[in-house]
C-alpha cells in the first residue's frame, strides 16, 4: 500500500464533511426564510430583478418598483410605478404588479396618467394590461376617464378599454361600453351606446 | 286682404319663435346618444355618429335626429358653442302653451344639414327644409284662436333654408312655399 493512500482518504473525508456542512447550512437558511413573519408592506418595494445575464425586453429597465420604457434613441416613453411589488417572470417575459401608476411622458402627443389595481406587462405580446377598474386623466387638459379593463399596445401607442366607460371633459360626461385613446391622432373614441350630457 | 293675411302670418310666427326663445333662456337639459363619439383633442370638438339623437328636456321638449352630429365645445368645455347635424335631419319641438293655452308642435326636416350657433342663437335647416306647425290639442274646445296663422290648424313651410333667430325672434324661409290649413266654420 502506498504511503499516499491515507492522505487521499483524509482529503476525501474532508471534502464530504465540508459538503455536508454546506448543505446543512443552506437548508437551515431556506427554512428560516420561509418561516419569516412578513412585516407591513413598504410603500415602495424592490422589484424582482432579472437574473444576471438574463436579457430584459428591449428598451425595458426595472429599477425599484418602477418600469421604464425607452425608444431606440433612448427617450423615455412611459413608466409604470407600483405601490406594491412588481415581479418579472423571465420565462413568460411578463411583469405583474398591483396598485400601479402608468405615465405617458411628454414624448406622447397626448400625455396621460393611469391608476390601476392590477397590472401586467407582456413583452412577447408587447402590451400592458390594466384591470379591475382603471382611472385615467390627461395631463394636458381636464379630461378624465374610468374603465373596467384597459390595454396599451406598444406599436400603436393606443389605450383600448372596455366596460363601464365614463369619460368627462369640463362640464360634460359621456358613458359608453368602449374607449380608445389615440395619442398620435390626439383623439378619444367612445363606442357602444354612447350617452353624452352636461354634469349636474 | 292678401297683405293682411301675410302680416297676420308673420305676427303669428314671431309669437311662436318668441315663445321658443323665452323657453331657451331657461335651464334646459340636453342628452346626446349615438353609437360612437369621437373627441378631437386639438379642436375641442365632438363627432357623434350612428343614429345620433339629441333630446332636450326642461321648459320645452325637443328632439333632433341625424346620421351624424358635430358639436363644438367652448375652450373650458363648459358650454356648447355650435353643432351641425348632417342630413337628413329631423327636428321636433313642442312649445309651451301660448296666451290661448295652445301648444304647438314644430316638426322640421332638412335634407342636407341643421346648424345651431350659440352666440347668434340661430338655428338653420339647410337644403330642402320643411317645417310643420301643428297644434298639439285638436279638440274643438281647444281650437286655435286669433286670426291668420294663429287660427290655423296647421301650417306647412317648405324652402331651401329655414332660419330661426332666437335672439331677434325672426323666422326666415328662403325660396319659401307656405300652406295653411284652417278649420272651416
């Protein structure tokens, strides 16, 4: 038997021991994390970041609980800020969040603000979806609207909403089933049983 | 005799328009319904299409229907500056009771368009315009009183354009044709 054999045995033993200790510590940490009592939700929590090396959708950046979308020239097009978590799913290329504010910048022809309880950005479909009662207002005048469900399409930059539309401008209020806000054309279209009257 | 009838007819028409004008000054609620509404951000205009209908309620009741209706709002969007109904436009209005307790229904149409401007308070029915003034109550006890058109059961106007100026209480019919129906004694 070679005199090196005991050294090899000792080395193997040490490696096995170190591995066991590492796995034990890791398991303990995982258990500790799972049992952690959640604190009060922070006003602005950190978003789940894509894994290092994982490509983010073109033009998108996640920072804190905020998504920014920039055009190829780097100009800011819109932002989504969450008062809760924003979570990025790298597999489905989606970002989901709650209690969000969507803001179209001045780069848009008709800048507006949206507030929505439920938000989802689908970067494969290139749409943002706002749900469960969306309120919006144009930042360049007094127009405002409410709608149950709203979709923003990247390519057209249009906001297309459906269900329980209420659109107000100045002293007037219009109700309808559907709404399309077209910033490029600087027009708002309501359709489906439109009713327009002066507010009382 | 003919000139007397013409004067009486004009006086009667002025009374009807005056009655409408008086009612316009009071609060009036307007509801517009349509299939679609396009709001133009730049010009502050509204385009209603698909069975556009305006219903006015309040001191008097009026209804206007048209395939499409364009409305111009004030910059503050607190009042309607003008509207244009694209033809064929149908317009009905029921006046308040006059001094004799008679209410009249005005039924008007225009093949091309109807316009209203708030500053001038002028309503124009353009292109093959017609207007009928009909007493709402048709019983013998409530027969129209007075002379000329005031006594008429029904008056039918046709013309290229019918203009009602609610400020000056004038009704103008261009290229006019007038038919008066009176009840035989």
